[in-house]
C-alpha cells in the first residue's frame, strides 16, 4: 500500500489530544481512540485529525505521537452564549477548514458524524466526493421522529426558563430535524459511507441511493477488552444506565418499569451515569432544569423512587467500567439507536444486558442467547426481562459469556482496522 494522507473530521478531540490542548477530555466517542491508536502504528499512513472548538478565531494545531491535529472554530449560539450552534456554520469555520484542507492536501477525507455544519462544510471545501467517506454514528434525520416517544403531549409543550435557550421538547425535536437536513445534504455530497447495521444502511441509501456503502464495525475503549462480570462480585438487584440526558435514552421508560420490578425485588436500585438531571437545590439549578428533567423528577416522585434512583455523576472510562462490573444488569431503554457503544462495552465485559429493539440493536445482540431485547414502548416487558435476569442469579453468567463472545467478534480491533484500511484502499483505487 502506498503512503496515504488521511484527514479525519471529528466532532470532538480524542482524549490524548484534549490533554495536549489542556481542555476537558470527552467521555464519548471512545471508539475514535481505538481506531486512531491502531492507525498511528502504521508507518505508511499520515493521520490528521481536526475538530471544532467553541468560539476560537484562529486555528490551533499540535502533534501527539504521530498524529497531527487542528482545532477550527465552532460558532456560539446567538454569538455570545457559551453554547455551540449546532445548525449554522460561521465565516471562521469555513475559512479554517479551507485552510486546513489546503495545507494538508489529504488523499482521503474521512468524516465522522453527519449532522453538524462542519461535516458539510468540510465535504464542500474538499470537493472530491469520490475520495470522501462519511462514518455513520447516529442519524438525526431519522432520530428526530423518535425523540419524544412515550412522553405525554402536555410535557412536550411545557415551559421552563431553560427553554429560552433550548426550547421545549417539541422544539428540541424540531432542532434535531434541522440538523438532520444538514446531514441529508452531507450524505448527498459524498460518494462513500461507512456503517455497521442494517438500519444505517437502509437509512443512508434512502437518502442517497447512489452512495457506496462499506461495512466496518467499531473498536471500543481500551479497558473494556479486559475483565469479566461475575455474579458474586456484583451489587445484587442493581440496574445500570450509561446515559440519560435526552428523551432518546429512555429514562422515562425505565422509571415506569421500576414499580413492577420493585414488587418482586424491593431492594432494586437504578444507577444512571451522568449528572443529576433533577437537582434543584440552588437558584441556578432551578433556572437550569429542563422540561425533560422536570418530567423525570415528577415520575420519580409519582412512583416513590427517591431512594431507588442514583445519578452517579460524570464517569471516567475506568469508573464506567467499574460501574458495569458492579451492576446486576445493564439496560439500554433508548427510543432509537444505531449500535449503542454502551451496549457493546457491557457485552465485552460479559454483563447481563436488556435492550430495546431499536435501530441496529438486533445486529449486536441475539435475543435470549446473549441478552434480552424488548419492544421499546413496552416498559412492562423491560421490567419482565430485568426480573428474569435477577432470578437467574449466577446462571446469568452464561448469557454474559455468550454476549462477550459476540462482542469480541464485533469489536475485534485487528479485524476492524484491516477492514477500515481496505476501505481506504478501495476508495483511493
């Protein structure tokens, strides 16, 4: 293989780059790190990574190991709020990306994620669709339809002070739809797409029937490839959710399932990764709380779950792994997903899993053999399968072991990097 210059367009810096820039490292997109670490070891590839940084007016650049990176400008919402504008490009963004692409002159442009303006701007500035590939993460052009599944209409239009910046839940879904329009333009502007599920293939080909679809699984964060769940070491009757900040993650469905679980297991406890959505013990907290968080708070109160739900706060990679291994069951009750990496990480560790049957989940887990899959808007079935896992006790290790076998195959780093490099070769050829 001849030497290749590959430019990645990412939504966030990988942790090593964040550390070099002295900015907060993201707790998302760990699979990017896996791919970057593998590609860095290949002598005949020069890897460049570029990503947005809020409000900067000059390009920032640096090097970590053999990876060169550039930060370009991400516009602020309304020009002054310290919140990113996820819908509009800016003069600085386009100028920065034009300069970066011109300076690097890459052989191939690889865009991770589709919905933000910088993805479309990068594709336009490179202007070589036959040498541009988009990696599908989620797909807001389809996600928005499922954003508020299961939430009563009166909650969707409810006003809170935080709505001034965010909008109510109906308006938030509309914003996601607008991001989806950018995504549609991006997918139509490129010649290639990388996906990993039946769902993302169906969606992208509906948007652009002429696009060339390439299959490649994702490699996950380092620590999840080591260690295995054991029943004797878990907190009995504990349930873990890895995200819950938006309605898509389905916390409202999990809370509706809890009363049924508590009938048989009164000590059942739900742990939710991330900051406490419902916290209002300060004036700032009362002003900041969102419509969705208020709804969650009402559900917790209505079902008397105050002592049965704990928000863990933001978790590092190692703390997330520890929480997985401590849990009796991991649940993914999302209203829509492509292939949730949290489910993949849980399966890699052999944690017993229950997931809603949405998007590409059926490509990750076989029902009854490797976990349980249920209809997303049926919290009574979520409760049924959680209780079934609890009742299995040590026998749940067998399901966890089967899940681990599947996940090791799905997230095989050596195989996935070989597939990715073959895709690069095929595109350039």
